[in-house]
C-alpha cells in the first residue's frame, strides 16, 4: 500500500478510532507513546506545512485532506470524527503527531513563561497561544498543570508547543534555571510594582513570569519572586470607568497573563528576538 493512500472507511467502534479516543482521553497513554491527536482542519493544515502526520482521518472525499502529508490516510464516518474530537458538530481533519520533545537547552532565553496550577486545558492553551503571539520565547511547566498535549489544550493553543520550546521541572529546577540565565522570577500581585509607571526598571537580562490560578494554588510564590502589578489596560482613556477602578483580581489567569505578556514584551523588551536561539541585542 503506497504511503498517503486512503485505505478504508472507519466507524466509531473500529479499533483505529478507539485507539485515537484512548490517546485523547488518557494522559498516560499520550506520554508513554509520545503521541498526540490534533483536531481541526485549519490547525491540521497549518501544522501539515511543517510536519508529516502519522495518521490522517477525514470524511470521505474531503478535498482538505489532499494537500496534507501523512504516513497513512483514512476516510471516516462523521460520527467517528466527532467521537475522537469530542465535539457534537465536527467534520474536519484529525491527525496524529509525535509529541515535541522538551528542550534541554532553552538558548538565550530572555522572556520565559512559567505555568503552575492551571488546571483548565482551555485556559492553558490560551496562555500558550498568547505567548507565541506576543513573542515570548519559551515555556516552563511546573508539576501542577493540565496536560499541554490534551486535545482541548492543543486546539485552544493552535499547536503552540510545536512552535515554542518548553521544559518541565519543579520550583527548584526553575530557580536554578533563572539563576543560570540571569532571569528575574516574577509573579503578578495586586500590590506589586507598577510596570506601567515611568519609574519601573525591568530586569536587564530578562524575566521568568510565573502564572497560576490563585484559587487552586495552595502555596505562596517564592520570596525571591518580584511582585508585579497587572497594568490597567484602560489607564489612558479620557473618561473614568463607570464600573469603578480596575481590579486585576477579577481577571482569570488567561486574561491577566495576556495583559502582562503584551505589556512586558512590547514596552520593556521590544528588542528581544522571537526565538531564544536567535541572538537578541544586549
């Protein structure tokens, strides 16, 4: 059978479909096999420009599947596609890819996003997608997180971890990395320094920003962490807000993280390159 050929139609109870459902639903299976499921036509097509899929599933005669490279292609019933994707209304492409390996060397990282106690895969995916959009250079996952290769997280992040290097470790590992790279570990805090003030001086070598869902985090951040106040995105509007002053505590972690990542990168580190493996000006 030639590579890339459509070999057979699949039903929801077919062994191949059940195997993919197992990959979607069980974290330990994903990580033992080092493989994940990607669902969505645009996402599959975007990743397909750089990667060759192991398997590709589509509805019968879907023209979107023709340009996507895969070791093997299957036609599948719509109900099988929906069962794998976990969506009630879905007729798009589904593919499997090897997991991107954790990076042993994060290069000349100046902007490091660190995540802990973010248990919602959708929120985690939004943070990862935002990090790529605002040109943060790498991600460090602490132990208490949703799986970034959960299908919901991959869909929300639009495959961000296939674009940005990542590492895993505990708080001691993170602090050693910060010390070695000269990064200031920082956390958002309502009484922290105002990073929007003219008097704020960013760390010269860069920053490791630790984001957490505070309501599920049972411990305080390390004492060495620099506390930063989330800037008011409406601080320069002409009229005062009718609903009272800006309260960053009302924001969820994905929104708060987006505001911080945008402000820090584009106001304090605009010269930092998109990749830690490309030189940034001193």
